[in-house]
C-alpha cells in the first residue's frame, strides 16, 4: 500500500470513527472503526520497525569505525641506519662516563 492510499483511507475512516463515537453503530461504521484501529496499529508497528532498523544500522556503523586501526609507517632504510648509528654513539659515551 502506498502512502497516498493509506492517507486517504485513514481520513475516510476518521469520519467513520467520529460517527461511531457519536453513537451511529450501524455495521458499516463499525467495520470502518475496526479497520481504522487495525490500520493505526499496523502503522505504529511499521514506524517502530523502521526506528529499530535505523538504530541497528547506526550501531553497525559505529562498530565498523572502532575496528579501523592506523597503520604504522615503515621507516626508510636511511632513517633506520641513522638511528642505529646514534644508539651506538650514545652507548660509547655512556661507557666513557663510567
């Protein structure tokens, strides 16, 4: 059922509902009254289902974001060489101080 149809049906049923509440309990108004109630309930359920689906999708997105980790950049050969050289120099200096 498309929204337009549901909207029109509900307006017609609203008028029937008013008639029913006024005390016009003929079979047609009563049927409309019952249909109206079931349609309203159906729409509420649909709305709830959509909201649940949205929440579930949001949760999924959040979980996906948490899984990502930053990759460590690999050090270039020259940088590694320099670090080793500096470490060796520092090591010699420490030995001299002792």
